[in-house]
């Protein structure tokens, strides 16, 4: 009878420890306050990106024969928000349903810095336009963390030093869409 009681007590202790460990692990990842807004997760803390409402600018090349380029323009030559894959930084987003966030967001690398602003290529028409678009946009994939909570992973895995922005596409975009800007080091 004493062995049975000891085994029962040991089982209770193991189950309580396991429940505590699962609860502690779930608390390690903070949940964002807003849905469909990307955040930086670094060291168990959520940080906001630099949120900018961009202006749109365009330029015609070679009297129109050279094509047309359209840019999203963010003020300032660099973002005050820094992102480091070496420090374990991750891009995370909470969705309001189980929609794949990689279909709703695009990562863009700055195309040029000009007149105290960062310019992100939005559209290019004309000869050799597709190769320049490929260079400025980086595909994201989604990795599920928890229900409706995802990490957005750049196709390149490691971001080269420079200025970047995340923007909503499709139903996540609107005329007042924000650029979520950051610098990678």
C-alpha cells in the first residue's frame, strides 16, 4: 500500500511539473496587441517597426521609351529601428484568422536613398523591368508559432545590411497602408 501511495504522489508531482513547464513555455512568446501588424520579436520582447505612411513618387525614363518607375517614399535616410538576425530577431504577426500571412505581406529592400528619403520600388515598366523588381522584393514564408500567430521568414533567411520595409498586399493593403521600416545590420 505504501508503494502505491508513493507512486501516486510521484505521478502527481511529474504531472504538475509538466503542466508548469508547458505554461512557462507558452508565456515565453508574448502576443502582439494588434492583428495584421508586424512586430520584431527579440529576446522575448516585442518591438514596433517604424510605421510610416509613404508618399508615392514616379519618374519617366528616356521620354517614356525607357519605361516608368514608381516608388513608395519614406522620410529619413535610415530607420531608427534596427533588426539583427545574429541577435535572434524575428518578424512576427498575429492574424485574426488562419490566413497565410505570407500572402498578405511583402518585404522590400530600399532601391535608393535620395533627398533625405528612402525610396522603395513599387512598379517598373519598360525594358528589363522584371529583374529590377526581383532585386527589390523578397518573398516571405510563414512559420506557425501558435494558433493565428506566425513568424515571417525572408526567403534569403539572412538579411544583408541595409534598409527594408514590410508592406501589406492584397486585402491587407489600402491607400493608407503603412510601411513598417527597419534597418538590418
